């Protein structure tokens, strides 16, 4: 039996997809000709928000802005550790203005906010494991975040950053390839990473839940875990089974509309690490 030592109430930030459409394509999942049902997207997003609240977590809401259809992917706006915030600097101009909305949110919380000089997409490419090797940041590069941002994040946050190169364009952010399951362990799909990055992950996380290509492409790894409950896309039934055998409790949610923008559960949720 697993003992859930890491089970604490978490704080998250989400932004409703009231203005969600696919009007530009900046990743292979986005098709500007495929119709999007914005109303259904809002309903599914609300289901995710309610699930997190029902699990006992706090969800803050960032007001969506007209003209920023990808703002629903709130994970990309910043990355915080111990109340210190490393701001995002988006790769594509279509999303650039989202960073300022996130900045205002953190400033109202009174958290120390660092404006980034290097291109990085927040929690899309950064994650933190407080109990792994004394507190470790994992960071992706290859498609969005520049590797120079990894060094900048280490300077700002004072935690070691492990750089991992992503190699599959369908898996363009770290949070589609890898997520923490608790404070010390992860689930990941090795095929999304360079050979060297795979070696690094195998060395650091010998007990990881190793996922399949299907798990990744059904956005199963784009999950939010509180150390026990793992909220993940309902399409990812294979990964849900693996998580259950590893002692976690999968909590499936339907997010089909948001997959049309190239994201799922984790993309919609920024963790506020105070
Ligand atoms: N359409 C968005 C983009 O391409 C999706 C972002 C997904 N977010 C994430 N954290 N993976 O930027």
C-alpha cells in the first residue's frame, strides 16, 4: 500500500476559455479549418475546475482577454517556486501579451516577480520536484523555451535545473512528455527526449512510471497530480491503468475541445508554489 506523504492542498491558477478559438497554428495539433465549440470548451474547463476544487484544492481564476485565445493554457504564463516567480517570455507574438496578465496576478499576490530576458513558456517547459534530490527543477527545450532560459531560471530561483532536450514536434512542451506524480517521482515518455536526456531521466528517476507513445499522444502525461489523485485526459485509458497499478488514483476528465489547441489538463493549470 502507498502512503501518501505528499498529500497537501495545492493552489492553482486557471483562465476560462471564453475567447478560445483556433485562429492561428503554432503547433501540429492546431488546425485553423477545424471547427471549435467554444461553449463546450467552457463546459469542459468548468468540469476540470470543479474536479480540482472537489479534491480540496484552491483554484484562482485569471480573467480571459479578447484577442488572446490561447490564454486558457494558463500553465504557460509563469513558473513559481517558493513564492518567487520566473515570468514567461513567449516564443510566438500571438501569445506574447499573456505574460503581462500573469505578471499582474502574481503582483497582486505580493510575490516576487522576475521579468525574463530569455524565451520561455513557464510551466509548459518547467516543473519542480521539492523532494527529489533536495529540490530539483526539470526543464525542456527544443521547440519553445530556449536552453539559455534554463540558466536564467536557476539564477532567479536558486534551485538546480536539469536541461532536457525534446525531439518530437508533436510533443513540443515538457508538460506533454513528463509530469511529477508526487514531490519526488514522475511519469514520462522517453521517446519524447534526446538519447542523453533519456539517460539523465533514467538515472534521476529509477522508479518513474514509464509511459508509452499512445499515453503521450492522448495527452495523458499532461496531467495534474496532488501526490495521490492524478487528474488526466479521459482518452488516456492506458496511462490511467498504469497509474492505478503504481498506487495512484486516476481522475479522468473530458477536455476534447482544448485538445484542438494542442493542450489538455496540465496546460490549463498553473501551480502556485508559495
Ligand atoms: N496553442 C497553445 C500553444 O501552442 C497550446 C499551449 C499548450 N500548453 C502547454 N502547457 N503545453 O502555445
